[in-house]
């Protein structure tokens, strides 16, 4: 199966106080769809996790026409793109059950050795995912453009943010950021997302979150002894 599709009804747990799909929940859904499709393609845990290999996200991008809302039925689709040496590209689209386009996204994944935490050559382990072209692909993600940061806070990774890989899950970076910047709590519409996961953040690790804003675009940088992540959020 070259394209994975899942239909779902948004419940109260999925949305924020404005009854729109929570940003962290959106990226959790993208992550789960990626894993489910990879398993369908024969590259499940027996090929990766059980052999000490961990799927990790490196870059993500999203272009949002409209965030779906509470009690709305949506359809999420995902498909793999061309593998680029060590990197697995993947694309996503979301629409309402009635066919209204909601958003498009892209991501770049890699595999790391769980002991050394270093990237591995997937073909050495027989991990192969053939790409397809649907014509609905958006540009692949890249690192967000740097901007001046005017605000900062300290953050320590709590137990509840840590996932099966032993580090802060990618979706929780959005919870962290939206607790820092005012745009989300003000109910502004999120239109574009670019994020680079530079280095993992483990349980109990403390780093500084810096951010700034210009013309509706927020730049957020997380760094401690090394850079953890960079994010760009565009609001309409």
C-alpha cells in the first residue's frame, strides 16, 4: 500500500480552548500515521526497534489552510517520498470528510543506533521504503530562518514529555513553545510551521528557550550545551 489513510473524529482531548486541533496533537497524529504506514510496508519493530534502531524526526514542515475543529471528521493521508542517502522523506495531507483541504506537511526521518545515538545506513540493515509521487507533495522542510530573540526562559524536560526513544517527543516541543509565546493563547490562526530537531533532549535535561517575533513570524531557539531545536511559526 503506497498511501496510508485514516479517518477520525476529533474529540475534546484533541483540541485547545478555541476548539481547534491542538498543534501538538496534529504532530502526534502525523507521527502515529508515519509509524503505522511504515509497519504496513513491512518495516515495523522487528526490522528496527527490536534490533536497537530508533526512528527519529530531523525536520518537519506544515502549511495550514485551516485547523480542523472539535467534533469534525477528518481524513489524514501519508506516503513516503524518495529516500535521500540516510534520510527518509515523507509527505502528509489532511482534509475534512467532505473533501475540504485543511493542511499539507512534509518531514525527514532518520534511523539511529539506540546505544550510540548515531545515524546508521539503513540499507545495511535491510530497511528500505520505496517512495511514491502523488502530485500533492509540498516542499521538503528546511531549518527556519534565524531572527533576533528578545525573550527567554529555562525549561527542564519532565518525565511526561519523554517517549519510547528515551527523549522528549517531537510533539511536546509545540506544547513547550505555545506555553512561551502569546500568539497561541490569543487564538491567532497558525498558518506555517518549520522545525529542526538538532539534538535530543533527555529526561531531566535543562535548556534555554529563546524567542522573538517580527511581522507575525515567531522564531524559537532551544539550546543548552548544544542546540536542541529551532522552530519558525507563522500566524495569519
